[in-house]
C-alpha cells in the first residue's frame, strides 16, 4: 500500500512537471502569430506619410506578440479619402488592416464633403505617431525679425505653398485674413517647388509644417516667427497665431485649424475591430514610439515620432466636429478641402 | 574636386558597392523591360533593403536600378510598342514601326547605344556642373519655367502632321491633352474640375494608364487585326545584322545624339518638368534634322533618328534630375522623390553638404550611372539577337501577355480599378486617332505640360505682375521658342530657294 | 469611296472635339476667375479650331487625306475590311472581358484565365502549348507580382461574395 501510494505520488509529480514543461505549447497562440498586417497608406510612396509608416512598420512587429509580418499598400487618391473609405467599409475588422490617413480628413468631415463615406469618430482609432505643427517662416536675409516687423512692412509679403489644400496654405490664409497682414499666397506644383521658390528668393517665406521646413530653418535660410497651437519643442517659444488677432471668431477658427495638427499622423482600424486586437495594436504603437532604434532613425530622418493615444485623438476630432455652425461657416470661407 | 571625383570611382569599385550596383542593375534591367513594373515603385520596394547598408552601398544599389530602367524600357517600346516606362513612350513612334519593318535589331542597336551616350553625357554634366549647380537651378524662376513649358508646347507644331490641316489637328490634339490635364483639383482655389463626383479623379488622370492606353492598346489591336508577328512576314535572317547598323547610325548622327542628350539633361534639371517632356522635345528636334519634306514624312514610319533622339534624352535626364535632388532636396522627377527618402534614411541631408562634405559620395552616384549603363548595354547587345527574335513570335501568342502587362502596369500606378478604365478609354481614343491618322504625341505634350504651365503662369503673374515678361532669361527663352517653332519653315524656304 | 469614309471619320472627331471644347468652356464659366481662366480659354480655342478643322474637311482641298498606311506599307485596300472590323471588335471584346474577369475574380485568377481562354478559344492552340504557356504565366505572375513584389491585388467581387 505504501509502495502504491509512493508510485502514485511519483506519477503525479512526473505528470505535473511534464505539464509545466509543455504548458507554453498548450497555451493559446498569440493572436497575431503567423498573421500579416497590411498598412493602407493614403498617399504615394516616398511622401511623408509613406516614409513614417515604413519606418514604424520596420520596428512594430517586435512589439506585437506573435511578431506578424507587415506589408505596406499604397492607395493614393482623393487626399487619402479613397484609403479611408476602403478601411471604413471594405477592409475586414480583424485587426489585420491599419489605415494611415490624411489628418486633413478632419476638415473634410467638418465641411461635409460628399465623397466622404466614413465618420472619423467611428473608426477604431489606434493613435497618432506625430503632431505636425505649422510654422510661419520668413527668409532670414529679410529685415523682419518678429511678426510685428511684418505688420509694419511696406510691401506685400509673398508666401509660397505646395497646394491650396495643404496645411501651409490654410495656416497662411487664416493669418492673412485675421491679422490683416498684407500677404500674397503663391501656389506651386508641390512642396518641394514651394521651398525652392524660397531658396530662389522668389518668395519671402512659407508657412508649412515644421518637419518640412526644418532643413531650411537649420541651415539658416528661414526664420520662424509664428506657430499654431500645436508645437514642436524647437518652436515652443514662438508666439501663437491666435494671439495675433483680436477677432474672437478668428481665434476660434485658427484653433480649429490647429486641432488638425495635433493628430498629425493618424492610424485607424476598421470600425468593429475586436477590442483584443485593438488593445494589442495600441500598446504596440505606444511601445514602438519609445523604441530607441526607431527614435534614432526618426532623428536621422528629421521625422520626430511621438505617440498620441486613441483617446486623445478622438478628443481632438470631437472638438473639431463639435464646433457651432457659425464658426464652421466662417471656417469654410477660407479653408478648402 | 578632382580628388573627390576619383574617390567616387574608388567607392564604386570596392567589392560590396560593386556587387550591390550589379544587383541593382539586374533588377533595373527587368523593371525597364516589363511594362507592368515602374522604376519609381520598385525604388520604394528596394528601400526596405537599404536600412542595413552604408550610404556607399545603398546609393549604387538604388541608382544602379533606376539609371538602367530608361535604357531597357526603350527595348519594350521598340519591340512591342508598349512603353516600358512612361518616359520611353516617344521611342515607340519610330522604334515600333522599325520593328514592324523587320528592323528591330537596328532600332535596338541604335536606342541602346544612344542611351549609353545619353547616360554618360548626363553623368558628365552632373559631374562638371557641381561647382555651379546651385546657382544653375536657382536661375529658373516661375516665369522662366512657364516659358520653358511654352517651348515644350511649341513642339506640338513640329510633331503635328503635314500641311495646314495637319498643324491644326496637332494643335487640337495638344488642346485636348491640355483639357485632360485640368481634370482634378485646381491649384489656385482647390475647386474640383471635371471630376463628375468621382473621388478617383481628384488627383487628375495618371500618366501611365493614359500613355499605355494611347500607344500600347492600339498596337495590340493592330496585332490582332493583322494576325501576323510584330515583324510581319520579314525573313528571320535580317534581324540580328541590324544591330551593327544601329550602332553605326548612332555615330553617324553623333551630334544629334549629343544635342538630344543636352535637351534631356536640361529638362531633367528642371524640377517637375522632367522626362515626360524631354523625350518629346528631343523627338521634335530629331525631326528637324530632316533635310527634305520626304525625309520629314518618314518620321513616324521608322526613321532611326526618331529613335536616337528620345533614346539619348531619356538617359541623360537622369543625371540632370539628380542635380536639384542632391543640391536642394527638390526631386527632379517622381523617382527622385523616393530617392530623397533614401537620402534621409542614410542620414544624408540634400543640400550644400552633398556638394562639400559628401562630394565623393555624390561623384560615386555619377559613376554609378555610367558604369551601370555600360554593363546593361553590353549585356543587352550580347543577347540582342535573342531579344529581337521576340518580334517573330506569332502576334496571337503575344497578345494575352502584352494585354496583362498593360493592365498590371496601369493598375500599379494607384492600385485602383479606375486606372484600368482610363487605360481602356484611352485605348479606344488611341485606336480612333491612329485609324484616322491623327497624331498622338501632341496630346501627350498638352497633357504633361498643361497643369505645369497653368501653375507657373499664375505664380509668375501673382509674384511679378506683368514685369515677368521683361526678364532677360524670359526673353532669351522666348527667342529660342520662336526659333524652334519657325525653324522648319525657314529651313524649308532656304532649301526651296537653293533648289531654284 | 475610302477617302469619303476617312473624311467622315475625321469630321466626327472634329465634331466631338467641338462638343468637348464648348462643354468645358461652359462648365468652367461659373468657377472663380483663376480656376476658370485656363479651361475657358483652352475650351474656346479647341472649339474654334475644331470648327475650322470641320469646315476645312467639308469644303477645303483634300490635302494630306491619303489613305492611312500602316508601318508595314500595306493599305486598307489590301485587307478585307470585314475581317479587320470583326477582329477589331473581337479584340476589344477580349479587353472588356478581361476587365470584367479582373473585377469579378481578381487579378491572380483573371490573368492565367485570360491566357488560357485566349489561346484555347480564340487561337484554338493545342492543349500542350496552351497549358505550357498558362503554367508559365502562373509562375511568372505569382513569382514576381505576388511573391516578390507583393502587389496588393484586391479580391474579386465573386470571391468576396463567396466568402
């Protein structure tokens, strides 16, 4: 009897130890194991959105349990509206499709663009990997050292932009309208041509995103004088555009425009994506943004990465979309999409 | 500067950079030949591989691919009448008729040799212009850019048919192309023009589906109708011998090749205008070398000079396009925009640093263009007999393959089915134009230049009011434009008076 | 007779361009000045040039209206017009059919299917040649576009409906 009990005890111990050894194989495999995530980028290869996504895609797998593979699918068109429509209505909500869409779509929804077949608030938000502050910059060789100097300028100030819908054009237009600065906005084929016009001294400045102007600012070609509400550390000290106007409606409209800068690089999943998958993705994005290798590469690329949570993104989106009709009407007077 | 020039060569001759350059060239060889693949999109894909490379390895890898694409893209244009790349469309106009006459070998020999000379010329220009490259690019403001688009548009008259009606039809084609270029969001107020509620059209029509539809689909239809091989019923023996003749043609028309290389480089330097236009301006200039009306009438029916011109300019523009990309971070063309991304990944900031601190690396890019093209052209010439024999395969066997390559090529522009619809619509338009002998190149010129002309005219006028008309460079370009437009008539009058 | 047909074809092109030019100018007229300037100017130019071309075609001398030669030097008279027309319609039907196959089945299925059907049904090739070429197409297409480049081909509508 004693021997039997002893043998039984031995078997139970042996089985328990074996269970411990095979336990990992018996556990459910991570959700993303053996799977492939597709990033749908709403712009052509080579642009800022595409480059940011490719950089993130390189380091993201190690922060997702199961280490899925990642592919990038470019779906340009309609300022990324085609990609957004696709992610909203066509892509399966299985956590395997992530859309990288234009932050300007917030404006599109404010303006109720008919081709928009989605509601930004209903996407399964993952977050944003950068804010993209605008900076109003003037050529450093000109005698204007402050925004006040510009107000006293005796001639038109020529500002370049890469297109009528770009954030630079919108930012500059609102400054022109509400600060009554004598600005003439000149549109070029694209941002690169707009910056070349600055170097060529054909125009006096540019009001685009800080990330695109940084190389010229660092080389001393441009001097930043003003910023929007959103900011990068390097331009934090600058006065804010809203403070340059006394018009209360103008302040609100400028704040509205700045709100789009906060959610600078939006990443969204289809509505109805499972909470489990969404939680994994949000956590992974938060972690990858702090990844030292990614940060080093981002620094090299002059593309700062900073994660803004899904909640913060939605807060910003809701702020924009919750504005009263009269402010929206005023906004629509100057901002196009 | 000379030290950096030699250092650049030494960089490329090191083991790893040389191997990567060979791999890049091999990829570029196939990308150029296959109409379904674009050089720009392939560059984007290759970016994933460069993260672990040094700049000395990554640049030969990427540029080795990109600089060879235009060379081998001409092969498809000649053999099948399908543009291997958007920038090799002009080669079709005379190259494909040569293939149909059984002169595929001659056309290929000519286009490959002129491509090589063009590439070397473009690289040499890049190398020599480095001390003056920044003031060179900065010299052309929006008024000058508008005048240059006007110069490009003047080529419409040279590319049009004969007689008053021919000229009128050319201008109409250009006008229609101009209208098509205005589809999409306008550059001034953001108003949607002619989009008919279609999101796909917001960005305008894409170049590749339009070009492939206009030029390749009619040729596929022709193959189906004729029921023969591309080379018709020409006996097999004739094909390979033409290669030597094609190479001879290149050297017999050496100065034409050099002038067209100059055109390609010049337009390559101008950001935005680029290869889409330079090939047509070069082609138009090549037609001006015709000494008689009968010779002029031969263009479009298989004149080797119609192949030499675009062949040279396509490759020389790559060296030219690198100039604003390296010196300013302003892409000289769509592929250059992606190359810029590679610069940032490598920790290189385009601008004065590339012309001072990293001058050796800049020169290594020059050498990459030269060496990669020498290797690609040599390989092509070795196998050209076999390549040229493709034109003897029964047309009916080729059709499904050519069709699916056209469709994939069009689809890859935006990964959108709308591009396939554009392909088919322009295929029908191309067939109708071809059927009624209506010239197609003027449409392409209007389409490529239209938007650019509009933006620059408004920029010039807003910035300078009417004073831009009196700028010295504007007046010089205007004189060149007038001379370019009137040259055929003046030369004809002089010829007629000499004959009398 | 052939010249008349040619002339009529060109007249139809001129007429179409007149309509396009006029439509463009009229649509653009309501837009803001800078947006409308080029469309209105070019639209009107196209309209009047097309009108001039049409008048030249109707009443002018028939210069440059020689029958179209193809690059091989054959003239349309050398070919049976009915066969040429039938083949033209046929190839366009194949092009349209290929597009429908892509929409319904997706590129990965449509491409080999096109090759197979064209060779077997249109050309009536042997089974051996058809299968070899179709197999080569599958290898080439999947190897290059799906496996190496990973081009994102969307699923066809039928594939999506089924599952």
